[in-house]
C-alpha cells in the first residue's frame, strides 16, 4: 500500500489555524484548480458547539482553497445525524451553526438528506446482514473536516465515522451494528453483545469507507470533546491539527494523540485490513506527536470498548500493536480542559 504524507501542526490561534495546516500539506496534495470540491462537515449535535465542525474552520478553508488553489466550485455538505434524532432537519442545524453564511463566500450548501439514496450497502447487525441505502455527491475532491471526540460505541470518533451522513437518516443506526432500540440501552448490553456490536460497527464503517473515501482529511483539534462524546461530552482546548490524503492514517494518528491505542478502534483496524489506508505512520511532517499528545477522558463505557481489542487479539495472529496510551484516569469531573501546548 502506497504511503501518503501526513501533517501534524500545533496552533492555538484561530486566524492561523487552517493556514498553518494547509501550508504544510498543500505541496503533497493531488488537488487541482479546476476540481469541484466538496467539504464534508460533521454536525452531530443539534445544540452542542463542540460536537460539531467549527464554522470558522470551514470559512477559513474555503478562503484558502480559493486564494491558494484558485478553486471556484466549492460545496459544503452534510446529513446531520443529530438533527434526525432530535426531530429536526439538517437545514435547522445549518442555520443554527452559521453554515448558511458559506453561501456568502460563494460556496454551495448541500443537505445530503435531500439527495436520492440510490446505492445499497450490506451491513452486519445483531439480526444478521441487511442492506442500507446511501447517497453520493458528485465532486472531484472531498475534504472531510471533523473535531476529535470520544464516542459511546467506539473509543474515538474521527473522520471515518463522518461518512455516516451519506446514509439514509432512518438507517444510520444499523452502521453501528444494531437497531436504534438496542443502541439506546448500550450500558445494559452484556459484554459478549457489546463486543459483537463493535465488530459489526467496525466492519460496516470500513465497508462504507471503501465506497465513499475522502480525498483529504483534516482533524480540527483546536477544540476536542472528551467523556460522554460524541454529543454530551466536555470540551478540550487542545490546539492541534492533522491532515492527510489517507483518512485511515489521519484517524490513527488522532487516536494516538488523544491517548488511546490505534488497535482499540475497530473501524481503523478493519479499514486497514480492507486496504483503504495505513494505520501506522512512518514519517510525520510538522511537530512530534509527543508535543501535542494529551490523553482525553474516555467515555464511561470505555471498559467495555476495550474488550473488543482483547477479543480480536486472541483470535488472530496477524494483530499488530501500537505503543499508544491505554487512556487516562481522572480524580474529578471537569467541564473544560486545556491540552498541553
């Protein structure tokens, strides 16, 4: 598998954040001036600021693409999972978090929920395999921009999970391996069933990623979310960014920076095994990961999430190990934390 470059930057100034990471990754991009570009954002929270891709980051990225690459055809796209489960539309979330303003910048705003979902993907669930429908969006180059977050099913939620917005809203729960009724009672699931959930979800997201692969991933770690992510967690002022045309590699490095083991995240393991990308970095452009590594407080279900790692390790002799932290213990609950800078 051909290795692609990966960039890690350290920056806490909002106005310089996007410029710094894009200046570093731009010489290594396959992006052309005549390309039609789609920016896939993540709006998983109907109210929570830190659960979502920051508008100012996207605004700066649009400006950078126009100014440095001469790109004129830019769309910002999303199908909001949070909107669906709270009885709202993706348009409601667009308006709430200022995304309507991208049209003033000359970009188009696209609600993926309104597009035809004409493609089918077989996914694994507790009840056996089934098909879900997903949409596509015509673009020459897709940029996925997400914040780093902990998750109630997977240890971390990165760019790979961001592809969920392409799936029909009422079928998105099946990507995690179970119907929504089962997902609402996660803490009550027995260990064996929780392991199966992670196995199903990891394979399902890897399969979806093979069908819809971002051309460039940007992890916007100016702020992150820890604890009860991906929606109800606490914000972390972290000040880092990861960028790569290898989405698996970007999510892997982000996992390490957040203080988890890469091999604890099922969708990263399966995406690597399916040949979508690399899960180990060879050389990093920018700062050393140790300069920005800051262990996030894991989701309360993390003890169960770790069980999949042990199960998977025992049943295969092809498993490889990383040297990332196994997490971090905290003596008190914090509403807001600052990463090391």
